[in-house]
């Protein structure tokens, strides 16, 4: 497998999406300077809404990088849209199947090619009643520790007002504000020095999500809960 993307189709997508995003969303963007200007990097973010990728991708692009999301494979089966996602280098993830490892290998290739990967470590939109991040699955930590790529935590708030999880109705008015804050790159060297086993991955994943939760608390002006919500899916073994 060789990771590929089309520069022309990326430019087309940018021209298509930027104008409506500027129109639809007010912006409270902080910390963009913490995203490296070049080279492979992993951004790890909380997941509030199906509108997250557009709103967060807008922030990442304005930070000087083209965002590459690891997204549910069902999106890639949508006619035309799925083909476009592939052309611009997005990576499908067939969760809970034997093909999930293919996404992991493609993500490693993308990092080696200098791409900016965007991970939702929770694996799904948060089910926490107060919309705090949930405990993470271990895929982002595994990729970070095995690749050595820098990991930048990102928190965002506001996409849930545009599109609630489980709803298909966009709430365009009044105009929503998308708040995004990128933190300092995480120091995972203590975990990298240990065997890449389940305990190491769990500890690194917990550190990743705690950093995101603290950033979200800063955005919301609140303290995050001491224990993050655990979704029932997250207690199952990962592929």
C-alpha cells in the first residue's frame, strides 16, 4: 500500500468549503502556532458532533496544514463523496474488523509522507451527558508511539450547537461560534521507552485524553471531571 492524494482535488475541496465555513461559523481560534508547519504530525481531538471534521478541518487548514482524517469507512461508500474523500487523502477505518490494521498502516505511510493526521481517540462522538471527552481507545497512542511523530492535543467547542449528535438537522441560525484550542505537543517519551503492550497503550491513551479534557475545560471555563466517561464499546478488545 502506498499513501496517495491529489493536490488538484485538495485545492478544489478548499475552494468549495472555505467560503461557506467562513460564512456559517464565527471563530475563536487559539494555539494554531503549536501545530508544526511541516512534517508528519498527529492531532488528537475530542469528538462532539458529525460536524466536527468540517469545523476542525477549517481550523487546521488555516494553521497551514491540510487535515487528513481517519474516518468511518461507511463514508467512503457514499457515491461521489467517498471517491472525493479518497482523492484528497482521507483514510477509511473499518472498525471492529480484520481490516482495521490496513488503516493503521496507511496512517503510518501518511505520516512518513509528512501529512497532518487528525485522530478522534474516543472513536465516536462523546456520550458523556455534559459533553466532556470520554476515555480513549488506544489506536492514536499506538500510532504515536510506534511512529515517533509529534502529538498535539486539540480541544474544540461549538460544533454540537451546529449539529447535535444523532440529529440530521443543521442549526444554522443564530450563527454559531467554533472555539478551538491547540495545546503544546505531548511528551510521550516515558511511554515510548516501555514495551508497546496493553498497559503502555492504556497509560499513553489516558494521558492523551486528559490533555484534551484540560484544554476543553479552559475553553469552557470549567473543570473537567476527574474520571472520564467510558463508553461500553471501549471495554471490548480492539483489533
